[in-house]
C-alpha cells in the first residue's frame, strides 16, 4: 500500500503501517492535553493504542497463517487507523477453508482474552468493574485491553461483509449452495446492517456512519467480484483474447507512441524487440514520460518490463484474478507462439455481455 512505512518481515510477511496512523496518535495526544491530562496519563493512552494495534496485528496474522496452511500467500499486513488489513493473494474457494481462514482472526482475540483473564483484577461488583473502562492507567490497563479484545472478536464476527463474520456466513451458506449465491445473501445481510449503523450513527456516534459506509461498499464490491468470477467460470483465455492489438518497438521514441495513441483506439501497447514481447506501455505511462522527460525518450527506458505471459488454455477466472493484482496488458501464447493479448477492460466487456445474455 502506498505511503506506508515498513516495520519488518514476520514469517515472510511484510508488516507496514500507513502514515495516517500517525494522525491517530497525534489525536490521542491532543485529546489528552485538551482534557488536562498529565504526561503520565498521555503516555498510558498512547501505549494502550499501540498495544491494541499489536493485538490487531496478531489478529491479521491469524488470517495469514491460516491461509498459509492452504497454500495461500499473504502479500502484506498494513495497519490503518481503523484497523488492520491482511492482503491475501486469493480467498479460499472451498467453504471449509474459507471458514477456517475467516474465523482465525477473531479466535486470536479470544485467545488474548483467555490469556488476560487470570491476571486481570476484577472488583467485587459489576458496576465497579465497568467503571474501569475509563481513562487508561497502570491499574486498569490490562482490564481495558481484555475488554477491547473481546469487543474486537464480537464486532468482527457480525455477519456483515467484508468483515470476518460475513465471510463465516458465506462459508456456511456455501456448503449448501453456489458460492456467488451465498455471497449475494451474505452481502445483503451486511448491507442491511450497514444501513442500521448509518442510521444509528446520526443519533449517537458519527463514526458509525463511516463504518456503515465501509461495510455497505465492501459488500457491494465483494458481490460484484464473486458474480464476475461465476460468469467467467468454464471459459478460457482463448475465448476472449484480442487477436488485433497494437505493438511498438522498444527502440522507438515516446513521440512515436503519442502518435499511435492519438491515431487509434488502443490505450495500451505491447512493446517488442526483434519480434519478441519485452514489455507493455499504456496511456498513463506515455503521458508521464512525455511530461517529465520529453518526446525523445526511448520507450525501452520507460516501458513496464514486468511482463506476465498467459496461456490461451488458462481458465479465464484465473486470468481475472491476475488482472486484479497486475492491471496491465498481458500477451497470450499457444505453443510458444504469440496469438493475442488480454487486458482488464476486455474481460470487463466480456462480463457485461455474458451478464446481459444471462439476464435476457
């Protein structure tokens, strides 16, 4: 994720913190100072937030290590002011595997609660214990940490996409129905809950409005993605590849690329060297190179050299997953012979056409 500071690698997974996290820490310090808190009180508050996010990191590692068990790698874990994000290369398709991966995160928080329970000091009555949920001090630090982890576990298990509970619900539904149908049901439930959060936020905590919007849009995105994969199932790259495509030599200049861009419909070009595909060049890369280094720049110096090759017989849904990770033009080969190209826009058009036929 852009604008993130890498903290290190754990179990081969890059852990990073987004710069906006610093705003949260600044806000904690500012709030304590405005409330008249001393340096010690402010220190405990900051330490408490850092400890919570250490627990959030462990939560995300729960997902990551469970996914690793099924051969799914985790790109990175990013800490944000609203929580953590583990970017898995893919979501398990089998209901049992998705269930395990989804529930692993909240289970980590429950284990933290279980570990803290024997050492947390409880007062003699419930009312006095609840009063400990106030300004953080050395006396109530562990009690509040235990409570927060319990809240994280319960909140994440709410059956609302894209939270863990929504994925648990989809996994359970997928045992008895097709995945895209299970996703649609889980997403609708999530969106209803999201609307409830938004309405409640207007009358209580405005932060609930933000959470509700996050859940609603996340559920919609998950539904569209799963529906797209369902449409692509059974097709191969050969069914949708572009046999007519534009190529440009790596030795040409940006001026030549601009001319091709303006004189045709293509927005991406396959870059070749002696007839061999060596890279890609798209409209944004052309404009950026033109504005920064001029029209005489050689394409070889600015092209995208991270070329991904597809086989014509590859399942289209697998190619679609690659497209989500690498939004670039991809050459397609059959028996080591270049037969066409494929990009995200072409697959999206295919999805729209097949979707319209299905509805018709």
